[in-house]
């Protein structure tokens, strides 16, 4: 039996006292200290893991100040600020308290287009800011691969930069002023000031006066040593930026420059005033292909010299991983293969200009050089001027960072020496030596990055569950430190120090490192702000963090390898955090978008199950055996466990909470770079959890819907009469937890088709048909939702098939099992799937086309059936309607009253079949109709999720995120939706129910 799990991770008494005092104050934010909440922020995009004491979510600058003031009596209470949690070196990890500004402090406060600046809160996501600025013709220039989830506060903390930094610089080059909060609660407002004003300020007896005095002492007094030590590079030395705190002629001091790049070790960043850059009118991107990665590296400087805005490089390992991902379909025509040759390196060269003639002249000059550069390894190139296509290529490049984690096997490319920076002219030689170093350890690796700035991301593949391979992390780190020093570079050119802070003294030298400690002292004398990162206060005896500190692998290796293999989608999560994508029109993880709770994300859910597996393993529980328990607990045992108040602390309950919040939309299984399939392991967890505890009645209702729906459809009028009664709905809501129960179709499907004898199924008759006769038959595979609750859609499908010159055969309804799988009835699902597969395989043997209407149900035949049945699934293939339509000749419509239809795609369909929207457009175009695909995320219904009373608030909120506004842009008769859930959700909130696109074709064709 599944045991109760106690993580035994108590909050230390001093932290409990602090949190009690904070709760008594006027603090208006959230405080979370459940094990799950702490676990969700115990990792980032790095290899490290550190469990905090609690997580607090301030709503304002005043809340941040209260945190500091309340903590003043508690000198040993430590903090770390957190934004998007995308750090690759553990920058925000702490054993103290996480202060997360992303949940509430995430507003763009002001934009001044006339003066080219914006004022934002620290939790604003970078792409969110740019979406606000784009209509005004501006953008926030520092770019990074995690731009759709990284916050401006996090960018300030690491002085982030990425593609285009040669022209646009780093984050610090765009900061005009910062509002921040010190460890003692003092609010700081910092902006450039004249050196005279700084000296006058330093004479006062205030916290900011002490800071000004120390910065003058260090940055003026040690100016020559600073200039001698800091490399002359685009990716200059930060954390702390002693050089640029003063301007070049020493006439001004800017305290904000020392805060930028300080990794939260000095203050909490609350707000920032940033400069904004006009968007160039014209863009061009040249994808240059090479016969070797070295050729790409050595050729890049010539393109930088040709005044390119940016030059990005990827190696063949990264390219090959991208080609295996669904994102490749969007760029396949833009990066084609070279006949007879292999592309082993790629330079993506971008030009921006406000003058079309200028950009065309630059491209012409580059093309002439490339045409004669075969001796330099150039084997081809492609040019695009289309901004949308350029964005697609960069989206592929950004996703490739995470895709490296998808490499098969236990060894995964990891980040720990991945942002080295050297002068660009030294990069090729440096990388060749770097590769030799890694080859010497017998390691595989992927490389990509910003060759124009001398930064290349190198990720060696290691199995962090193997202690011997984990030991290579500090060994290789030491070797790379020496190598970058040899080439006049830096260990951290882009992603901050984090756990690599131990190497700070080697790069700064002891004299300047002591100056860093002095600066830390005036900001944070008690080492309360992200302790161990960058440096410690001057008198502190506390240590810096090191690359040898505790890592995720130490926890993961406690799970037996058989279990890790079985739960590979859980274990593969590397913290990339793409599931935190802020874009409401992206289908990725609607539950995180609406809650802002990182537990309710694929990363959060994978973390919970990962820890759940570890705790079970520590109790010597074989999870794989437990999953196939042939002697499960009795009803009485489960009832007793469910009512026993002594086991309220069971960690399994916390895991259940985050699993219940999942919509099972499956967007994560294809959108996540490493395919963290939450619905898959969610079902497995539920199956095991309910061996110990009682299932809620609503789960049984959902799990048996495919049995109940056909029975209820025998008396739809009787059933619907009661479902329309308010008291019945209230009773269902209170007793079962189910709301807005759908109304059965009237007339029923059988009544609609009773006069059409040709659609009736007879296997013996079909078997007797000739091959030519079978070629004109089309078998409709029913699903419970469309057939029994939206029967007119199936009726229209029969009409459409007939109008196209084929004969429809309505297969007898047979349960698909999807609802069982969603709710974790896995044994029952396996039986249902086997029965259905055996039947469909009989028809497949007759070479009869099988088509289904609802995407989620049809895709279940391809995914869950394959994973559950293996080879026993057989070879049958159920196509979606559009997949079949693509294969046949389509006639033109006579005339259409509606000029343009709007397609609202089903999120599972769009992510699993990324070409589906485009294919529907092609189908409509062939018939003479016009169809545009509307960019929306999830509708919030997701099968039965939106019908559960416990989820109605989230379901409504998700609909309002993107669907509500998009729907309002069209007339009801224009809108079509492929998903039954989507059509039902619109019907719930609007005054109409959209049609399926096949209904439009059925009505329009003669």
C-alpha cells in the first residue's frame, strides 16, 4: 500500500518567529510555507537544489520594506529575491526565504515615448514589456533566450544580455534609475548624479550616504587598478561593476550600476526606469551554412566587421535536436539542407536599418563575399527579409537551449561553464581548446551563442546521478577558469556568477575583491541578502557558495534507476522553465498562467512527483510494483485512510493538489523542450494515490461517462428535463462537485440518421466489398462528446462525406477511454483501449479510412494507446477530419455569404499537430472559402475540467485570458472551433455556440 509520506523538513524556529511577526504586520502579500511551495522554488535552470524556509510574494514596495524592517531583529534570517527562476547558476537559490516579485509586482507602470523610457515593476516579463512597447514603435533591447519568462528584475540582477549585445549592450546600459529596498527595509532611489553631488551626499549620515562614500572610495580611489584588471570586452566584468559605476570622464556616479549585476546580494529590486529603443523599420537575416563548426566560428568576425547587428552561431548538435522537435516545421523552408553536403555549423547574421537601400546594400555586399567563400567552409546561405520568418528562426534558436536536454540517455548537457566570454578575435582558438578539453574527458556537448560578442554557450553532457561524473563539475570548472584567463576572458559573460562565486577572487584579484566586500558591507552588513553569492561582508566569517555544493543529482540518485527510467518524463525536467511562458496566446500550461503559482506548472508538477518518488524510495517502496498492485487495499481501508486526521501531513496530498489543477491539455508534452508530459505521469500518480485514499464521486462520474452517455441518450428528453432544473444542478454541484452539466443532443444522432440506411455498420457486408468499393467508404469513429452532446456535427460530417462522393459508415459507439486515463483509472483504461484497438484493427485490415471529429479523443489513439498497449495496439490509424480532407479532391463552393471565417484551434491539436491550422486554411482555400487562424491559448474547458466546481474560477479566468477578447472581434457566424470543449466553453460564456469547420464545408458545398 502507498504509505503516508512525511518530508521531515521543518521550518527553523527563528524563521517561524519572523513569519509570525510578518503575518501580524500590515504585509499585504502572500506567505507560503508548505513543503510543495518551498520545493517549487528549490531549483531553477541550474544543476543545484536548495530548499528554502518559506516563499513570500510582496505586492508593493511597502511590502518589500516591511519584510526588511520585520527581519531587523532576526540577523540570521536570510533572503533571496526571485523573478522568473531562469538562472543557470543557482543565483536565486537559498536555504533562507525566497522573495518572489513575479506574482504581483509585474506591471508596466508608465511609458514615455517622447523621452524614450518606461517605468516597470521588477516582476515584469521581458516579452511582456516589449508587447506593450511594440505598438508605440519601441522595444527593450537586451535580449535573452528566456525572454518570455525572464523578469526585468532578474535581468537587472544578472546584468543580462544576449543576441545583439554588440549593438544594444547589456541590461545595465539601459537602466536609467532603480527603486530598491535594502536588507533593513530602507527604500533607495538611485540614478546618475554628478560627482560633486555624490561627494556632498557622502557627508550625510544616511544609508545611501555610506554607499556613496564607499563607491567613491573604491571606484575613484582604485580607478587604475580597476581599469588594469577589467577586460576590454563587450561582456564586461559585473558583480560588482566597479568600472562603470563612474562614467568615463569621472564626472558622474551611478549607484544603479553597482546594483545591476549584483544578483540580489545588495538589495531587493522593486522598480526600474529603463530606456527604450526604436524598432528598426527593416530587418534581414542571412543563414550561412558551413561544413564545420570551426569554419562558422572563424568566419564570424568578418561578418561582425561588415557591420552586422548580430551574429549567432549554433553547431550541428543543436541543429539536429531542433530538427527533431515540432518547432522545426516553422523554419524548415528557411534553413534547407545543402544537396550533397552536411551542415555542421550555422551563422545567423542579422542586419537592421531604417533605410531599405542601406540594408539591401549591406546584404548585397555580404552575398558577394559569401559567394566566394567556399574556401572558408561556406556551403550555402539563405536570406529572409520577412520579420515573421525572422522571429520563427529566433524562436527555434531560443528553444534549442532547452532542446539539448532532450538528448537520449542518462547524460544530459548541463549548464555550469556555459557563458564564458573572450575577445571575439580569440574565440575560435579558445573554442578549439575548449573542445579539446571536453574531448579529453570523453564528453559530448552542444555549442551555440553570440559569436559577435565572444560568448559561446557550451553544455557538456553529464549524468548527475553518477557521483563520479558529478565530480567532473568542479574539475572542469577549474580547467575552464584557467582557459578563459589564458585568452583574456571571463568565466561569466552573460549568466552571472551564482554558485561560481568562489572564483571571484581569481578574476578580481585580492585587492579589488576586498573592495567588493566593503561595498557589500555598506549595503548588507549582516549578510542577509542572497548570502554566499558574489562576496561576503568584510567582517563576515561565512563562506561563499561553491560549484561543489548540493545538486539535484544528489536527490535524484536516491531514486532507483528502474523507477527513474519508468518516470523518465518526470526526471527529464531540467528547469528550463518554458512552461512559465507569460504569453496568454500560447497554449503552454494554462494553469500556471491563471494562478501565477509555480507549483501549478509542468516544472512544478515534475518537481513534486520527483520528490514523491524520492520519499517513497527512501521507505524502500517499489513504485513500479505498487503501480501494478494486484491486491489493492479494501474499500474499508481506503475509507479509514481518508478519514484518519493523523495523516493530514501526507506529502501525497500536496502532490494531489497540484495534479488536480492540471487541465490535462497535453500542451506540455510537445511545447516543453524535453517533453515533460504532465498528463501522463499525473494519471499514474492518481492511480497510485487512490489505492490508499477514497476517490471523489466526480471522478467516477467522469471515468464512466462513456458508459453512461449512450444509456442517457436513450431517453434524452427525460434526462434533459431534470438537467434544466435549477435545484437539480444545485444538488449535483453540492453532492458531486459538477456544474453546467451538458445537455444531451435532441434529436439524438440515431434519430438524425434513421432515414439514412447506408450509414449503418455491418462488418460482414464491409468484408465482402471489393477494394474499389471500399475505397469509396469512410468510417466515422464516434466519441461520446460529439455523438451524444453535439450530434449535429456528426450529422454534418455524414452530409459532407456524401457531398464529396463518398459513403459514410457510422461505426458503433465504442468507448475510447480518454476520460478514464485523465482521472487515473489506468487498469480500466488498458482494458478499454485493448477492446477498442482490436475492433479498429479489424477495419484497418480492410484498408478502410477511419476518421474522428474531436482532437483530444483521436489523439488518444495515437499517444496513450501506444504507451499503454505497446505492440498490442496494432497498426490502425484514426485520422482527424482535416487529415482526410487533405487527401481528396475538393470542389469549389457555389457562393458563400461569409467572406472570412476565423478558426479557434483546439490547444491539444495545435501542439500535437502544429500544421493543423495551416492545413484547415488550405482546405478552405481549395473550396473557395477564406479561413484565418486566431492566435489564442487554452479556452479553459479542457474536457471536464471546466465542469468541476472546484475549477470554475480558473476555467473562467483562463477563458478571459485570450478567448474572450478574440471571440469579441468576430461575428458569431464567422467563428469555427475544432474542439467540443472549446465550442462548449464559448457557449457557456457567450450567446452562441460556434460551429465545427466541417459544418461550414457541409453547408457550403453543393
